[in-house]
C-alpha cells in the first residue's frame, strides 16, 4: 500500500472521534472499524490543536454541500479514502457515486465494508486509479457520463501531491466536466508548509513517507488558473464553516500572515 494511503485511516479516526461526542456534528458509524488501531495511532501521532476539529468541520461542510447540491446525481470523490458518505448521507436513489483512490486501498475498503454489512444509499462505484495518472479513462470505464454535470469532491488530497500535479489534475477535471459541474474541497495555505506551528507535524509526515507538498495563500487564483471559478471560500470558524467546533474565535482574518490556514471551497467550471 502507498504510504500516503495510511492518511485515510488517520482521517477516519478523526471522524470516529467526532462521532463519539454527545454533540457530534455528524455520525460515521463505520469510521472506528475502518480506521482500526493504525488510524487511532496516527490520529494521536499527528494530533495538533485544531487538526481533529478541522477534519470534523471539513466533513460536515462537504456533507452539507452534497445535500444542497442533490440535483447533481453524478458525484465523484477524488481520493475517497475510507469515506462512508455512500452509507451515511440521504442520497436521491438515482445518485451514482464514484470513489477514486489507490486500487489497493479501495480493495481493502470494499472487503471491510462487506464484512461490516454496509448498506449504500446510492449506487457506489469504486475506481482504483492514480490521480496523477490516467484516472479519467478508468472513471469512464466505470460508467461515468461526461455529458452529465458532475459534483466533484477533492477532500484531503491536494496537499499530498506536488503543485504541478495538482494543477494538471484540476485542469483535467475541468476539461472533462460538462457545464454545470461543481468542484468542492479543501486546500492548505503555503504558510502551513513553512510555519513553526506546523513544524513537528510536518516532520512526522515526512518520516512516515507522506509529506505535505503543496499549499497556496491564493486559493482563488490557483483554482481559477485550473479552470474553476470560486463561488464560496471559507476558513474554519467563519460563519457557515464553524459548527461550534473551531477552537479559536473569531478566526484570523485572511490578511494576517504567518499562521497555518485551511481553506474550504466551492467552485464552478469557469
Ligand atoms: C488524507 S486521505 C483523505 C481521504 C478522504 N478524502 C478523507 O477525507 O478521509 C488522502 C487520500 O489521498 C489518496 N491519494 C493520495 N495520493 C493519491 C494519488 N496520487 N492517487 C490516488 N489517491 C491518492 C490516499 O490514498 C488517501 O486515501
């Protein structure tokens, strides 16, 4: 398995932790099993103030967006990891959900989901492919329809691939998207790559073979250069991306530099 695929167990462990709270902002009943002991160890290893909270906020933010855009019944999760939205969310039954990730991770996930008796509320189609390679061909072969608008979700991926690959990926997504398609996901700031507050976490990720490689302080420009016009951009803690989870309120204004930062975005094909 690729080293970076272990990070899917980390984020699943974060969803498990949120799900155990009395005031959970979503419930992922499969997360604990999917994360396993390895996920719990990684969650402790990468724990930093705000990390678990951000993953919970990101999950809920994208859950809400998917619900609001339920008119888009073709959905692709780019780097789905151990995501269980196919089970958790109330989908229009005609929805087809494609999950792209490394083939070995998805094979393992399928096996575990079957063992756990997971019941999907939509048609779920796993697509094993490298997102820095010829993924769109594999997606088409799985039945994805390029003539229909797609809701693309890129969650927890873009900082694990080099900037040129991230650009090629999102440009390709725009090229193959029908009008009306939407892209939602998250980005890290460039400050997150260099800030002293991230140093220890970054060192551990490098040690584990899954370094963060790309962040930008100009997410709107980055996305527009890839063919996507941002319609919403939030940092955690802002109205619409808070859910009473963010530890620091009010959130730092965008123009305060020197601190790591996460961005949540929604964009439409330019
Ligand atoms: C932090 S996890 C996020 C998973 C999921 N979206 C979530 O939020 O839980 C990063 C995921 O990116 C996947 N990934 C990283 N590089 C990839 C690549 N080049 N092709 C396909 N998947 C990749 C890993 O396998 C892993 O599942």
